[in-house]
């Protein structure tokens, strides 16, 4: 059974940083397009970052470019999202997904002073 | 960015009846291989989204055949026949032809 389990969310002040993680079981992440998608409270879905299989090609939505970094740890079969210079607009539930096919349960990020 | 416009934004359907959701794109979603990169997702309250349909009309594993997708180019439709109580929630279309991948605003389905 495929499982994606996110962690690392929390409450952080504006300008702060967080590192989200996604632990995978039942599949090898390096074989898949991997993505982080977020959902602000009461809002729709926004694709944040995308990482190609095997290689290191990455794509980011404009609002997070230069602040967020998506990466994969093949040895640990995990996906990460390094988030810097966080703003209140980054407050959301962050989901790890295999390009939309399989989803984790999400990890909550709250940016507030 | 590609904008996906869903209609209606809310839908109230009697159990057993049919629901139809439209999704229109501002750009063609056909890739160089001739595949159309449009999917549909369902999110129940308090749950993660679940993909129902990919490439316009292909159902994901375990998705009942009451769900069907159709369309081409820039106009797409999700049809849910024989609506059941478990179908409530928000439905999103999503394009993965152009970066950034984008979602429609969502259509909230409730039971009348």
C-alpha cells in the first residue's frame, strides 16, 4: 500500500523558515514526478513545487521562487520542501503528492506573529 | 498562467440523479504527443483530495464508473451519474500541460 506521510509543519513568525518532509512507503519516490501542493484555509488548491523523477529538474510557482526549495533524499525515500522568508500568505495545509495521483494527509503551516 | 474556470461553483443534487461540472481552459491542454493533460479531483470535507480522472477521461483505480470525464481542447466536463451521499464535497479540475499546473476554483456538491 502506498503511503505518503508529511511532517515538519508548525507555527512560525513572518520571515522565518520551515522544512517540510514527506516519508514514502510502498513506492520509490525517485521513479515519480513529486510535488508539493498547498491549500490555504477555506481556499482551493495551489501547486507549489514540482520535482522530476530521477533527475533534479524543478519547477516553482512564481510566488515561492527564490524562497522555497524542493528536494528528494533517495536513500531515505523522502521528499522535502525548504521554506524560507515565510509570509502570512504561505499559511496553508501542505500536501505531498506523486504529481496528483497519490496524496498524503498534509502538514499545517501557520505563519503569524 | 492557464486559468481554469469551473461552472457551476455549487451544485445541489437529489440522490440518484446526475451532476455535471464544466471546466474551461484559457489555453489548449494538448501536449506534443497528442494527449490532453486535464484531470479531476474530489475532496471530501476534512480529507485530502483524491484524483478521479486523468487525461480527460481515464478513471483512476477504484473510481466507480458513475464518474466519467469528457471534452477536448479547452472544454471539459465531469459527469456523476446516480449521485450517492459519499459524493459530497468539492470537485476540482486541474491542468498539467503548462507550468505552473493550475486548478479550477472548485465546485461544491451537496445533496438536496
